[in-house]
C-alpha cells in the first residue's frame, strides 16, 4: 500500500507573521494526523522570508508535542551545515521525548544561498563533498562507536533517510541500503533517473531488505480544477521571485499569471514546477496514479504552497479522502 505524508516549511504568507506560520504548521499536522497521513516532515532552509522552519529541530519538537501518533521528522536536515554530534544529540533528545515517532531525513545541500551557507558553515568550508564521511560519523555517534559520546542519542534507533534532487544521494542510499526521498517538487527532470539508479543499485542492509522510495511532489487540490489552478499561482509567484532574486513572503493567489512572467520565466517555471499535480479530486487522482505507477514510489510526500490556510487544509483533506487514509493507511 502506498503511504502518504506531508512536507511543510511553515510558509510565511504576505501580511502574516512567523508566529502565524508556526501555529498553522501545528494545526496542519494535527489535521494530517487525524486524516491518516503517515509522517509530517519539516525542511531546513535559511535566509528566506517565506520559510519559518529554519530551526528545524525546534519546529519538529513543536509539532511532535502537539500531536500523538503521526511520525514527525526532517525533510531534511542539511547535514554539512552542522556538526554531526549536534544532530545526534538533537535527534537523540527528540527520540527520547517522542519515542518511535522521529525520522531523520538528511540532505547535503545548504538549503540557502552562498552567503548564508558561509555564515552557517564558517571556517569548516563544507560543500557537501564529504557528506558520506559525515553521514558515517553521525551513524557512529548513534551506535556508540565514537570517542565522544552523543548523550542523548547513543543507542537509539532513529530511522535515517537520505534526501536528494540528483543522483548523488540516490547512489549513496542504494549503497548503504537506506530509504531514499527524492525532491520531485522542485527537481522533476532528475526524478526518474535518480529512482532508477536507486532501485538498480540497492544493496540490502540491516535497515531495509528492499528499496523504499519516497517522492515529494507539489499537490494542490480543490473542489474544481479552476480553483486549484488559482491557488497554485501563489507557489508560481514565489518561484518567480526566486528566479528574479527578489524573495519575499508567499503571495496571495491571482486569477492568472499572464502578464506577470516573461516567456522565458514561464518556461523556467514549467521545467521546475510543471510536474505539480493541480486540480479537482478526479484530476489529482488521475495524475497521482500515473506518478505512482511510473516511479514505483512506496510513499508520496505532498507539498502545498497555498496562501490561504483553510484552502491548504482542504487540499490535504481531499488527498486523504481520495486514498481513504483515515483508518487504512498504516504508520510505517
């Protein structure tokens, strides 16, 4: 059975506050738990006026404290931004507080621009090339094989996922026999090659006997195709601001993007966001079924950059209803 989960960045909307965003994140997580979603992940990004989840471990604690059964984790922690010992201790603390509910998804990108990455990484100058060594170090802290002990953390069985938007982490996850999550919501062109590489090269491990692949994808659902397409313009405008290097909070939706973008910008958006699944329940179900068949995904992680919180809740509710998650979607 395909699992369904939620990826959130605590979006900061135009006219809203960070406090509003964090309250809405917890509210969404509570609804997702009630609707039967498997996990609720938060993503680490920095220096972005549209994202409030930069202190990811803190927001995970906020969500886990306000829910009771849904798995909560990182999608992901950008490991080169941190000392491995710190992440072992943070997630050891989370697992000790909320046993059996914490996931540790790891990425190697900075999750930000070069200037902020330099501020985060300081003199270490990490650029992700030593990610395999840093990952091995982190796992060694959890297993108690380091001269310095991670307390909390040592001896805890915290599921580690590798996240990626290219073939690097796909290859590493396959080699280590770890679950893999691909960022199809912003790198759709590399999705199929990365998943094919992961499945083809997977080596069974103590963690997994068979490959387990998750696909993150933009899903905007509404009662009609027209309303879903209107809601999707918020994310399109946000991406347009990234292209123009004029970042800001998540904007309100508009009737049409025509006149707001150039032809070149439209093509760029379609390349990065063209795989978004946007529409009425019937449209969403049809497109998702094709995605699941094509990718052989074990799990879909839905991303929804929607300005209106009620509309965001409704989008996830429609998805849950389509797959009858409540009471039938096991907690993996």
